[in-house]
C-alpha cells in the first residue's frame, strides 16, 4: 500500500494493522518500513505483546542494553502525532504541544507510563534529543575528576536538608579560607580540621591566634587586593570571623571565590545605621535612633529622643568601644570627642531587665536551626557570663527565635549569626527589643562546644560548606565564663575542676579588657 500522506493510511503485516506514517513528504521510501516488526533474534508471537531480546555474551552476564536506565522498556515516540497501532499497549502519548509561542514541541517517550511523564523528567542519555529541533543533541559533559558533586535538597532525617541542586558542596580535604585570625577564627579552624578540611587564614596580625592552628596563612593587610585575590584562589570557600572586615576586601574576595556569609550581609550588619534601617524595615522593634554626623545633628537628636541616650560609632565598635553615654548634664561636645567625631548613631535608652541573645544558623538551602536563647551578663561593657537557659517564658523564647529567623531569611544568610536583644519587663508582661546583629559565630555561643550536640563553630563550617546543619539540642544547664585580662592566671585551678572545660586562646599578652579564654561548665537539668 502506498502512503498518501494521510494519517488514515494503513497496511497489514501478519494480520496486524500497521500505520506507515508521513514518510512521503519527508523523502522516505513508502514501500520500506522504517524498521522490521520482527527480527531473527527476537522471540514471541506476532501480536502486540512485548518481545524479549535474547541474552548474548558469557553466561551469567547481563547485556548492557538501551533499556538499562530508570525508565526501561519505553516505546519510541509516535510518528505523525499519533500512537503506532502495533505498539499501542506500550506506546507513549502524543507529541507534547509547544510550551509557548516560538518554542519547539517536545517528544514524550515515557508519557503515561511513569511519574516522569513530563519531558523534563525523562531519563536522558548522552545522544537523546531533548526537543524536536533540527540540531543534534549536545554530548553529555562530565565534570573534572574529583570535582564536587551537586546534591539535591532532600530531608536528612534530622530536621535539616541536604544542599540544594546547583549549590557546590565543599568536600572533606578541600580548603576553607577564613578572613581574620583572632580567637573566633582559631575555634573555627579547629572545628574545620576535625571535619577533615584544610584551613587557610588571612590576617594582618603576625601573632594571630588562628594562624598557629591552621595549615596555611596569608599575612597581609586588608587593603592588599593582590594578596586577597591570591588567597581567594587558593581556597574553595571563604568566611570571616568578625564583622569589621572592610567592605572592599570582602568584595575583592567575593569576585574570586564563594564568600559565605555574603558581602551584602556583611555590609548591612557592620554599619549600625544601615542595620537599624534594615531591622525597622522588617517590622522588628529597636531602640529609637537618629543619624549623627556632627554637633548640630547630635543636639537635634537629643531634643527628639531625650536623655539618657547612647552615642555609638556607626562602624567598628564592639565590647563597649566606640560608645558614649549621654546623661543629663553631659556636654554633647564631650560625647562627640569620646568617639573622635566619627559618623555615629544616637540611640534612645532602653530600660531593659536583661540582655539575651539567640545564636542560630542558616544553610545554603535555607534550612534554619537555632540554639536556646541565652542570658548574658556584662562587666564593663564586655560579656562576662552566659547562662542557658535564659529563663524566658515559652512565648518570649519563641518570639526571640522567630526574630532571628526573620533576620536570617531576609539577608539570605548562610552561616551562624547572633542576634542580641533587650528583655523589657512591663506591667502587661515582657517584650523583646533587637539591639544588634553579629554576622558570625559569637561569644555568647561558646557554651555550645560542650553544652550542645553541635557547637556553633562546627555548625558554621557545616553551613558555609553546604552541608546539613547539625542538632542544636542542649545537653544540660550551661554556664560560660569569659577569662578577661588577669583572669587567665587562674588557669591551673580551673584545670583542677572536673566539671570545667578550659579554652585558652594562645594570646601572648594579657591586657585589661582583653579576652584570653573561657571556661564552660555543664550541669544536669533541674
């Protein structure tokens, strides 16, 4: 029978109807079928039951055929837009319509047979076409040997998720770069080494506590762009241990290597004015504030906010540095002189009952894990003692965690961060006011090394490497005490305490106000 180009043209073979399809318009010989319906090496009767291929090769060894993939035994796509009658029991549906104007139609070789019926879900091989186009299929590309695999996001069975598809995962044996060489970088490096990672420190300080425990160190200032770029090329992912890294240095590194947390998160949190604007934009409560760029601004801000108030530099202030309290009778000129007339922010005084903080982590995939809120006691504006639990009501504790998560999500944050808050007690109950965000591991989270399933340092390494977050379960009541200045002289007595875990930072000189180490004690609940 001759094919006249219509879909109704049919012939027969061994009593079975056969549609020849649209061969003539495409220059095919209409008298020759595209393929034999039965071949000498096939078994089975002449009806549409699926045929079976003879096993070839050595006994016991399975032939690697074309149906060895996940979607095996699929019939070819229908010719001419309809199903082949001779293969109707295992034929696919029609050719899929174009997804939009100007787009090519897609064949669907496994439609109606499996949840992978959509063309995007088919099991592709290296020479299959993905669309009905004239050009050939692209060859399958393999990554370089040893390249990091890209893992799909899926539950890990512990409340976290595996990294999302398309996010490079750092593997054990690769290198974590850390900007900054202080005690936080030191403890990050130790946690990374325990997980099989190499560590490279970038610091301008020759006596860096972190450098002595790392495998490599670049000793250069933060404005040396060539050194920063070389450092970034030598590592696989970069993080930072404190927020005073110059923004330009972070941008230079981010142009070469993956920086986690991002330069945007760093820029938002290292400027107190930008940070307050960000928090207010999220609807989170903060102290009232005004920008101060000179004496006239300060006097106007004091008229609005009243006294007492706190004048803070917009950048580089921590542990009470870069701050001046303005009380009734304080000369505004003296307050400006105390901060060297730097660009500043004036904050209205918050009559808080306690200072609390939430240390939390957010992964590459958006997974979030927070530790229990902790109660912080300061001594001369420096954290002295952290206690967990913080003694908050369940509703207040839940609100604190929700605030931390809102901040992390809005920043698209990756890594560990701490949110410092004031607890304000009122006649109607208690409320929280956000004070500051620390985009890094935090002093108030040191208790997690002995007091939680996963320390904040390991958690940060997990997050920036694209690994699942660890458990934040608390192991008891915990108290962490900082060793400041001369407190370090008590190290021998602390070692004699069987309930104390001593951490020394390896700093050469004990100065007043300098954090030299900390000690943690874990007690049973109750």
